[in-house]
C-alpha cells in the first residue's frame, strides 16, 4: 500500500506503529524517510519493490502528496519531494534493475495521476486514490440508483483511462472510489519491452445479501418475493455484486468493536426530520450541502457559549464526512461517521479583507482554479453567521461578489474590509492547512490575533449543539452561492 494524507493526521509515530505491524510493504517514494527522526529506521517503508510475476520483473513504487504539510500533520522534520521528478527517477531506477513493467500506486488524486502520466515516461499502470473517484460508466451506475462520489457527467468516466507520455508511450490510470464500497479489476497487456498494449476493466460495487426497506422510519427485512427480486436484479447488473462476508473479520468486528459502537449508537441526541446532505463542492449555485452549514453554525454556537465570542465561523467541507439521514441522530454516528477527526475549535482576529481573500482562495483551491495545485475538494468553505457568493468566471481577486455578516439583530451587513473581526474555525484550517494559509494573516495583528484554542473537539461541539436544538433542520437562509468557472 501507499501512505495517504490521513496516515499522517496523528504524526509520524502513528505511522511507525502501523507499518511495524502490517505484513505487506508500505510505499512512499517521494517521502524522504531519512529526514524523519521517527521514521528513518522503519524497515517497512520503501521507495519501491520488485515482484516476479510469471517470470517477469514488475516494479512497483508509490507517490504521496508533495504538499503533505499543507493538508495533514507529518512531523515538521519530514521532507516530501516533487511528485513528477520522483516518478521519473523511480522509473529509471527500476529499469536499471531489470524491471521494465512498472506500476505506480498513489494517494495523490486523479488530476495529479493524470499530470504525472502526461509528464513521465515508462509508467504502465497507475492505481490511484485520494480523490475517491469511482471511475466507470455513469449510465450503468445511475441504472441502479447510485451516484458515485466525485462523479462528474462532463468528465471522461471511462474506467481505464489512457494517457500519452512525452515519448509517445501510454499509461493506464484506474481508481476504485471510496471506503471499499467497490473493487476494481483491471486487465493489462504489456509487450516484452514493457510497452502497454491493452488496458481494460471495470469497477464493481459490493453488497451483502441482507436487504431491508424503510417503513415508518424503521428498517425492516424484505419479504421472500422482494428479496428474490433484488437478488435477481443484482445478478443481472454489470456494476454490482453480492459478496460473501468474511467470517473471520466479522468475528473481530462483533467481539472487539461492535459492542462499543452499539453503546454510542444507542445514545440519541436529536431528531432529523429530513435528510441533511453533505456536499463538498456544489455543482449548481444553490447546490450547497445542508449539514455542512449546520456544522459551521454549531461552531459559532459553541464558541459564543464558551464566551470566546466570535462574529462568524468557517468550516472546511472535508471536515464533514457524510450525509445525515432522516431519523434519530446518535452520538455514535457523529463521532464515527459525521465528524470523526476530532479537531479542536479555535478563535482569532482577522481583517475583513483577509476573510474575503481566504474564502476566495479556499474555493479556488477546492476546484484547482489558478492555484497550480490539483483540486482538493475538502477545502471548500462553509460558513456560520456569514454568507458569500463566489463567481468562478470572474478574475482572480474579484470572485467573492457578496460577503455579509449576520449581526446580533438578525440583520445582514456587508463585511468591512478594514475592520477586525473575531473568527472561529477548527484548528486544522486555522493552522493554514488545505488552502487556508490566509487565516495566518492574523499573526500580523497585535498579539498575533489573540489566537485561542478552546480545547473542545468538533464532534463534541456538534453533539452539544444538536442536543440543544432537539430537532435539526436546515438553516433558514443560504450561506453559500456558488457559480462554477
């Protein structure tokens, strides 16, 4: 496997502990292992491995994001090298060792995979991750009522994407979505010289055979006829498959994890009358998520309850991980699914003009617009007690066309560029991560913007807010209006 950004969320010691326990090689070709005091002696982190397959030497290397310090929390001494430069170096190294069939596994996102393939000679296959793109035919997926994460009808959604290299060679790119919802199967044909001659395959969604339906907000088993009809439908579908459960893994889950989770899921904190959607980047002007602004609102609520008074709050979409379905909302769902990271919440001072610039750049960053960096959809900003309109067709520096604050009297007021406001955010983006370096402009203010880490976790904050509301409804006003470039 290749390391991803979330492996670094708890620092390098957590990675060291993990790689020492697994029985497979862990790759990170462009992480300078020797630069890390914690990881330099970890024997199971590799630049590359060479496997013998049917008498052929196959070289495998892995890329991590070169801007890892911007989006996660590796130890400060850990260096990351440019992805394209490292990829070509790895290809050349592997070929010098007799491996001319080369696979790159990555956690850098589809756009970066494509950029590497266009710039580097000699990679036959890229198996990617991070953007969570479920590649495949949209029509087939929609036929079973499934909309894959990060699936855009305007994109080329061919499963096996072929990209030309500078020397005229070809690289095949595949990716299988998120959270093990499906698996990818790719068939690759290579010449004796290591040239790609064929690459095809598909992603297949996986399901068990225990089907239910919702009746009066409760899940009930299907009848015998209904069960038979569902199984027949799945058996005829090219994009979904019933997969037998792994009994050994089920035993581990049931004995070691399920009791604790069940206890948390039994603690109900609020009722949700209608589904609250989670949307990273909207696709229409009024297509923003419904749960994301509520998380930002709960941040405003909690900081002011702590007497850490703030005027408004900013929440990155990537900190929120899922929809909230209609029905009872539990502690277990908030902690384990909705807000699993447990980032703390903070308050600080910032000028209005820096708020404006930060929001614009965060949106640009989330869609990869004129930033020089591939899109990071989790950066998209949601706000509490604030409202903004973004127009991606306008020139850089003028894309935030409306920016208003909801004042103490419930009135919307334009943000004053020169006024200093008190802002709330989670500590992840407050530290400048994931396109939010503009929040660090606070350090130019007196007392470095009087930054205060409340010590309260995001999930704790939201649970208190939800419980105080009793019933969670969408905000009665829109906080984000988004026009695509």
